[in-house]
C-alpha cells in the first residue's frame, strides 16, 4: 500500500511535492480507513485541477519512477547490445528557469507490504541527473517499530550496503554502475530484500485515457484468461451489467497469424434484442464509454487481486458521473476490496465533490502559478483567506467552481472570433 509519494523537479513541478495517502484525523467516512501496522491509510486520492495545471504530471512522475526501477538494469554499462547500452528512460526537468533545467530530480516513496512480510514499511528513493544516479537509499521499519533502519545508502562514490548479506554486497559492488539502481540490480541478482521492492513497483498499474496512443493500446488489452475461460467472460458480463445490461455474453475467436507465437482475439458482444432474441456486434463497434470500461477491467482486476495501486488519468472521460462513482466505490468498499488496493486518479468531474463520496484528505488540487510552477495540495490542508480550514459540511463542488480552493482555469471569452 502506498503511504506517500514525494518528487521534485519533474516537468511542471519544480519544488518539493507530496501526495500523501495517510489518513488525517478528520471524522468523515472513518469506516473506510485501512489500518495496517501503525499506519492509517486511504484507498483513494482524487486530483482535480484546470487543464495544463499539472494533474497528469503527478501520475507521470510516479510512472517515471516505476519505469526506472524496473528497467535501469539495462541502462548503459558494458552490454554488447547497442540498443540496451543506449537505452535510458528520458525525463523532463522544470524548464522555465536556468537553475532547475540542469538540476537533479528526486523521487521517493513510503509504502507498506501487508502480505508475507508482516506489514513492514519501506522508504525508498533516488536522486538523478542526466548522467545517472546521484543518490539512492532504502530504509525499512518493522510493524511495531517507531523508526526506519537503513538497508543501503549510496551517494556518489560512497556506498553503504551494511543492511544486505555479505555475499550480496560483493555482487552489487562488482556490477553496479552510475546509471543502474541498486534495487534493479539486486532484483536481477535475486536478492530477496531488493526483489520485494522491485515487485511492489511491478504491481502498480497505469491507464492514461488522455493519451490517444495509450488509449488505443488499452482498448486492445483483454482480461487474463478471457479468450479461453468462460468463467472470466461471465465475470466481465457481470461487470458490464452494472452499466449496460443489454450485453449478455461474448463470442470469442482466437485467430493465429503468420507467427504462431502471436495471436489475435476477435470479440463480438452478444446483445439481447427487443423480441427476445440475440444479436452480435463486434466489440470495436461498441460505444467509446463501453470500450473504456472494457479497457479498465484488466487493470482493475489486477489491482484488486494484487492489492496494488492503480493510477488512472482522466477517469471521467467518456463515462457518466454515476459510473465513475461506482468505480470509486469498488475501492472504497472493503468487502469488494479486501486486499486494500488503492486508486489515484485525475478528473475534471466536479460532481464527485458534491455527492458525499470523498473525504477531505482524499481530495487534491493542482494549480499552476504564472511562473509555470505547479503545486499540489489537499483539501484537508487548505486554509481559506480568513485562515480557516475547510469544514466537512461545506459545499465542496460549489466552492470549488467559485474558485475558493483554486485549481480552476482562468477563463476569458473567445473574442478572437468577434468581427471587427
């Protein structure tokens, strides 16, 4: 479970930025708080804000961190494979001042493994520039402990691996280079402590429906086992029935291409007709909203089964607000979500602020200053012009649209089309 994500100097976020899923001491919806070890955590974080205010960049920062953790073993080094040798995940610093453009960026997470490791907490992070890793650290805390203990620390030529087995220390010292993370290398070397960190990142899923290329890619993903297992198909039908009861089944045909290892799955949705019969429609001919819900199913299934974190950009796009509400309740209801999967999403749908659904500490806003710097802040921490915090009985949606909390666009009429 994600406790906190912290990053700095990534795209529009120049300064230290924190997304915190720790529950504050507010009283609303206390039944949904996840208690694990000494932590009180939230299942959802909703990020609101104007277009181009930085909402998507919060998710992209975490995506960058995950990608670097999973892939850095193949960066640089002495590989004979030219593609692997030149491979490196590109990132963008804050570009609107000279100092930040060339400065380092940092990424840090606090998270909890509530499984076989007994609710152990981890603090992991790294700082890098365009030449490679400057600093990297890993600390752990047992369920009942108060303070974190170091596993390793790296800063330039300084390397302290004292929290790892002696044999593992040798292997890392021999193989490590500046572009590779110790966690990535350690997972490749099958060092248990480090593999568990890599595996936690592996169980994080992303869906960006604001990116047309990723949107197309997601629309071609099918749930695991869908092509072969009728029970999986029935689960998808049940999922669809929550918003489109006319879909009563699927016809699935696996088509093999020239390469036997590759396959194409042809899917037709079976609909009930008005005269009691059935008709089939190719899945790709269904509405955009239906296709989006189909694309969300695999990542939703994976998050709920693994207890991982799901990041969704533009969750509200092409979906009715009531359907978005149902999606959120999937994470908020502990009976549906017993493994404590978490959802972090961006949206423009202010209706989700008005339906008594979210806690104040689950509501976040992004706002961009005239200098181009984005800020991220929680409604629970927001202080109004009179120095007062927001009460739970306020009309969040009304006040948000009136600009009380910030995070809305500054609008002007499109007078460039006026004659004269």
